[in-house]
C-alpha cells in the first residue's frame, strides 16, 4: 500500500470475517490516499518516551528543561500511559488519564508517606497521613497538569513529524477549568453603591445631609455636583414703580 509519493509499505489487517478484514483494508487505503501517514510505531509509549528523551530532547532542550522533562516523564507519563501502544493511543485515552491524574492523591500514588521509616526517632520522619489511613489529598495543581500535557504533546509532535503516528492526539485535548473548591468558597462581592433616585421635587438626596429648600447644602458647594442639586428659584417679577406719573 502506498503511504507517500515514493515509498511503499506492506500493511496487514485482521478481522473475524473476510468482510470485516476487507473493510479495515479499505479504510487504510482511503487514509493513505488522503496523505495521512501509516503508523509505523510498534512499541509502547514508555519505550518511545525513553528514546525521545535520550536521543532527541537532550540535544534540543536546555539542561534544566531536560531535567524537568525527565522527572515529569518518570513520575507521571510512564506510570499512567507507559503500557499503551504508541500507534493506538487516542485523544480519549489522554483526556481520561488527565482527569484521573487531576483527582488522584500523589502521596498515595507515589508512596511518599509509605516511604517514611515507622521506627524513626523523630515524629516528623514517621508515616503520618496516607500510610496510616489518613489520606492527605495531595493533588496536582492546574499549572502542573498543564505542564504534564505540554511534555506529552512535545514528545508526540516529534513522533508525528517522523511519521510514527498519524496525528498528535495530545494536541486535541483541552485542559478544562477546575471546579471551585467547596471547602474554601470565595468571599461574596460587595454590591456597588448607586445614587438614590430623585425625589418628587427633583432633588437627589446626598449622603451628607438631607436637602430641603431652605437647607444650606441644597445649592452650596458642599453637595458634590450630581449627588444633590436643587432647582433654582424662578426670577422675581419686576415690582411696580411707586413714583408718580408726571402730569402732562
């Protein structure tokens, strides 16, 4: 079966019936015709990650970054996905594993408390939580989970570029926003202050003193502009002149 312009590869498919095997072969031929490379990786995810760290990442990453990548692979990636076949790894497998990693106590999973010596002379060196049945609930932070996914995505991206796998399945997995902790709710927000509605006389009461027609704050500079204004009095009509009209 042709997998690219100048190379060919023999691919075997199996099925319980001839019809099922023919359907699988037709699907692989159609995939190859669309330019999707045929997976050639036959090993496990653990084997590929070890190879990638020792032969590829060590020449492309800084020393500190490579050390962090190695620790992340040893602590999380290989224990969680190491036994799966690289060519059969799906986005659903990665998402399910990340969801489990998000809710798993790392002290229980990695045996951190069980590694303490029960006969230690000081109490700080003895088992004090998960090893004695009191789970401490030490879970990974959202930032650490995002970093673990980025390491896996970088490794699978190299496998995709070398046509070991047809696609990078870690790229299609989105990290959801963690649910708020019910035991530590956020404090309620204070309502914003709003000015009271104007009264029937057209005056908006201020917080310093009530506004009345005769009060000193009704039309003085003590009222902060928009907070309290009193309509101006209408101008007084001109008084009639009391001077006598001169005789003609």
